[in-house]
C-alpha cells in the first residue's frame, strides 16, 4: 500500500493520507499512534490544544522509524498569536514532541477579531528560516484572511486545513487554493460523525459496489480530489481500515454523486466568528 506524496509549494512533500489525533485521549495517544505507525501511516496531525503532543512524541521515539520518513504537523493555538508568544509556543510543542523540528506548523484559527494573524505569520516565516519547521501553513483561513497574507507577507501558505467533507465540500476555497498553490487539507473528513454521512445513498451505494465501508469510500473521494486527509479513530481496526483505501477506485459517476451531497452543512465553528 503506497500513500501518494503531494509536493507543497515550498518543494517539500507530504503523505496525502495521515492519522489525526484530535480528541484522542492523551493517556491513549502513545498506544494509538504506535498502532498507526505499525499499520503504515507516516503522517501525524496534532496540535498544542489537543494536549497529546507528548504521547505522539513517545510513539515516534519508540517506533525507531527514521525521522526523515515521518511527517509531523502541529498547530499554534489562538491565545499564543502575536509578536512575543509564538516562539515559546513552538518550542513547547517541539519539547513535548521530543523533536528539533516539525514538518508543518500551522496557525490553528485566524481569529480575525484579534487581528494578529498577519504578525503571527511573519513569526512563522522566521521559524521556517531557522529550521524549527520545514513548512508553514494555516488552518480555518477564509479567502479574505488568505488574501491578506498574500498581499502583506512574503510566503504563500503551503496548506490551508479546513473543515471539509461531502456535505461541506469547500469548492470555492479549493479553487482559490488551486489558483494560488495552497494545498487543501480536510479536517472532519468523515463529518466527525455529526450527520449520517455513511447513510447517504451515494456513499452507501459505492460502498456496496466495491465491497468496502462507507468510511473508505469517503476517504477515497477526498484522495481523488487531491485533498490531504487524516481521519481520526481511537479503534485499531478502524485505524487500519482508514489506511486501506488504495485497493479500489471510485468511478467518475460515483465521485460526481458524492460531490452532489454538498449542501454547505458546517459541523464545526465558523472561522469568521469563532472567539475561543
Ligand atoms: P473525522 O471526520 O476524522 O471523524 C472522526 C470520527 O469518525 C471518529 O471519532 C469515529 O467516530 C469516526 N470514524 C473514524 N473512522 C471510522 C471508520 N472507519 N468507520 C466508522 N467511523 C469512523 O473528524 P476529526 O477527528 O475532527 O478530523 C480529523 C483530524 O483533523 C483530527 O483528528 C485533527 O487532526 C484534525 N482537525 C483539525 C481541526 C482544525 O481546526 N484545524 C479541527 C478538527 C480536527
């Protein structure tokens, strides 16, 4: 099973499929990340706010996998934006992860009410120059937030990590990203289980046709659209299942039918108004 590698706008590559650890219990994180690494995942998506960077770090250290074969993402939390705080925040994350650099460091939310994200982005540019992170990107940035970074700073974000699943397919931001060399990562790729995605006819029919699970169909749909994806599960069988998505192919009609599920149905917070 070979996970495709995507080349980012800075020349670094990222495995298109990874394992996300939002809401993975810190006490279980080491065991579950170890399971993911055994299954074959080489890309882990965490964040300072998840409280489980230590567990990710312990699993990495115990795995014996060479550092350059792993792709580790973490994120700067909203309260740490601004001129002085990001440096301490990235160093704390690196210490918890037991790493001297991450592969991708993201601004977690734009928090336009704080109006600190442009200044924060300049800090991330510095961290990249110092080798604390290979690539830098953003998360939950809408077009106006991206346009400010493009206009006011030197670096185009390598990625924008967005809520994205069939009922909330983010077509406009995907097109904007494609036009500007910003790769799109999906969070909540399975809708976080907050609506009956697996019961959608297009998903269920494709699952039946290929003898796979609805989750595998949805992950394949993301991959076919060039989206970077890292589903979360705390169940070893599902962690393995979510990695086993390269043994079948959706037909163009099946992809189109899943595309038609889009109805602008957000399951998480709106980045324009989020104030946490
Ligand atoms: P997800 O869509 O991956 O849903 C996870 C849930 O789906 C699991 O808890 C489980 O109940 C279910 N599931 C997983 N595999 C399944 C399977 N094979 N069969 C049936 N059910 C299955 O949601 P998520 O965890 O929110 O998103 C994935 C990752 O995205 C996170 O772990 C995190 O790394 C990242 N994320 C980022 C942000 C952000 O603001 N940047 C926000 C949320 C999540």
